[in-house]
């Protein structure tokens, strides 16, 4: 994601202050190909939605959430419609106490306010007062529980065949037994491999894929009825109930708060 208030050489270097932050606003969707930074990056959304691909995992980051990307991890970025957000870059030495793997978190009001303050700094100097604010950002990141906004892409060829087909048509409601026959494996083998490869059952993986796609479509301001049908729900009330249980709000309220 574009971070115009941070020098590119600072993002790609361990020199300079151990933390740098910037805020951004954009009116159009934006896509950034896979790239990496010498520093760890915490990328947050204030409004709108951004999706981030790291390794075989895909995250969506809705408003007031963020994703942590450790140093040197290639990642791609895509925003949907109007978006405002922020990024924090942390030197590798200060990442030792931070999560070693990418994760999504809910950004607390304290974290968001500290990032806002750090984004206003007009130079790279970290005096004692600024250092305390920077330390608050790192403490909040280290303490934040992981949020359920990612999906693991399997490595097993049979599973990958199924998940790629589902990604192309999330309204496909074939049962596990039917998918197993289509992929040429037994239902028992498919169930076992899904859990081993993704940490989720087949049903859980499909529901998570549907909900993450739904979040993207809500951000694109697609009507709820259309989203429900696109993601395999003939009953609109059932779709709204699953969305609420997954994200803590209804599609309409998420849309209104965007």
C-alpha cells in the first residue's frame, strides 16, 4: 500500500528510527503486486476494506482491524473502493518480541490513537516522548489476540483442486462426499487431509471462504441479497446470521459504519 509520508529508503532499511508510521486515504481501488520490506509492517484499515496475501494464506482486513506482516515476508495488497488506513514499519531488531507469523488483530482505540500521533511526526527523530508512544504501539501489537480474518490455502493437490473450484463458485453446495468423488479421494481421506492441511474441517473452510468473500462484496457495496446468493445461501436470514456470528455485526451495519 502506498505510504507517501515514509521515505522508501527507510522502509527498506534497518537504519533510522525503530518505528515509522503514516496514514493514507484513497478514493479508488488499488492493487499492489507481491513485495517485501526489510521492516515488519502493521497495516490497518480506518474505513473500507483491504485484502492481503501472504504465502498460502489470504486475509481480509475490515475497518478498525489490522494485519501484522513480519520483516522480509512477501505479500500482495488489494483495496476495495474508497479506503483510508495506516501503516507502521518496525525495524527487525524490535520485531523479536512481536508475532513471528502474520496475523490479523483488532486495533484498540489506544493503538489507533498512538498510530495517529506517530503519523503526524514531521521528521525521523525519536525523542523520549515519541519513544514512549512508539513503545505503546509495539506493546499493543504484542498483546493483541488474533482475529479470524484469514484462510489457509491447502497444499495437497486434491484439496487444492477443490478449494480452487470453490473459490471460483462459492455458491456450489456440493456435499463433502460429492467433492471427494470429484477429486478422486475417499470422503474419510478428504476430511482427514483438510484438517491436517488447513486446521479446519471442510465445512468450516467453506464457510470461512464464503464469509471472507462476503466481506469483500459488502465493501464493494453489493446488495446483501446478491452476496448471499453468490456465497451459497438461499436463505438470506441464514446468511445474515452467519455473518453476524463471524464478524460481530450484520452486513447492513458493517456497510453503514464503513
